[in-house]
């Protein structure tokens, strides 16, 4: 049971974008330099966050990505499920209905109790992630961090001299 | 994020073994016929439950598998982690320490808050599965089910005529 390695990338990129001034953007190339990530693959992954409404992509010479909603309105679950989908890791193939021990159909109208319990665990995981927003993550950062983040992120923009 | 397909197999096989009379066993071949599963692969997977102490394997002409502890002492988490390991699905590769935005080491002594929140979600999932034992699953079955399970399972034993 593994989440894609890009889950870490997108959680961190979204946290970084959450520290920008209102309306400011960062490009995939900038974020790739910021975290030393493969730019083309990161760009593709950032698009999945756009599709999910977590980010907005703007075009043009100063185009890039910014948050699509307030940090308090974006949870870790939004980001993780944008990357990996919302399916439960447990797959029930109804083996209870196969083989010599197969249950009759009338006993299988209700979801198998094992599948129910596995789904409850997945819901517990989802609830835990849904309880944490990017706003909550920002609130844990020292007061000086966001301005440093902005300065460093500006330094990854090869088109604009930073000094 | 996917659990192995054998997770369903082992949860059901353990539930079936939990319905046997004390001391009775079932072989991998029997369980494979009972659920129409590939016998060799199922046998291998059952061995992982033996290693985890969930099952005991007995040898000899009437050998097979039985529970290694009382049903109330075996949780869904024991079985799922025997199959898939206990690692969190989220992998933190410390990208915060890489690239042009790399944080200084003194700011990385504590676990990244994002990794902490992802670990908390995994713990919520684990807790949910640890709260459900095979005894709880058995308690949801109709009173007539265990004896039917035993009869059907006996019918999968090609060495012994069942009539």
C-alpha cells in the first residue's frame, strides 16, 4: 500500500504556494528548482491539482500556479485524493460468492462485513486528512518563514534577476 | 494506494478457520477450493499469517491451518499487516531539505509537519482495524452459519468422502 512519491511533492508545493502574496504565482519550473524535482513530471502532477480545483493555472509571461481557494479551504485530503484518487486500498472481489463455499445470492445483498470494516478504516483515514487544512499547516510555521519562502521562490525564477 | 488482492483472501480464510471446532484444521487446498483461489499462491500467503502468529500450521496426514490465538485476540490489523507490512503509505523523502528552497538542518530536527499529519491519518486507519477482531466478525454471523461453514469446508477435502 503506497501513495505515489509525488504526494510529498504536491503537499509541499501547495504549502509553498499558500505562502505567496495574494494573486502571486510560481511556475512548475520554479517549484522544481525550489525542491530539486523533475520539472516535466512535476508540471503534469500540478495539473492534477488544477483539475481538482486546489490550484489555478494562469497563462502568459508571468503565468504559473496559485491556490484555487483559501488555505483554510484546502485540506490534505483534497491534495492526496487529487494525486491518488479516492478509492479504498482494499478491493473486495466478493470471493464469498465463489468456490465450493459460495454463499447464496440472497445472503449477499448486504455488503460483506469484512468489506464494511475495511471501508470504515479508510473513512477514518480520510477523516483524519480532511481535518487538516493548508491553513493549519501554515499556522505551525514560524512567523518569519513565509517571507523567506517568497524570497527563495523568487530566486528560482531564471527570467528575473533577483538582486 | 492498493492493498494486495490476497488481503481479501486472508481475511476470509481466517474468518472461515475461526468457525472450526477447537483443534480442527483446514489445508490450503481446501481453502482454495472453498473460495476458488489459486492453491499454491494461497498456501504461500497463509504462511505469512503463520509467521505473524495469526495461524498455526500443523503437519502430517491431517495437517493444515488453524487459528494461532482466540478469535477475540486476532484483529483485522494483525491480518492486514501480515499481508502488507506496517509501513505508512506516505513516503517522506525530506524534499524540504533539497533544492534552492532547502531548509537548514537545524530546522529539520523535528519531523516535517506534513509527514506528522500523514502519519496521524495512518494511525487512525490502524486504530480502526485494531478495534475489530475475528470474534467481532463471527458475532455478526447468523447462528446457523458456522456449522454450515464446517460442512462445506469438509466437502472440499478430497481425501475424505463426505457422505
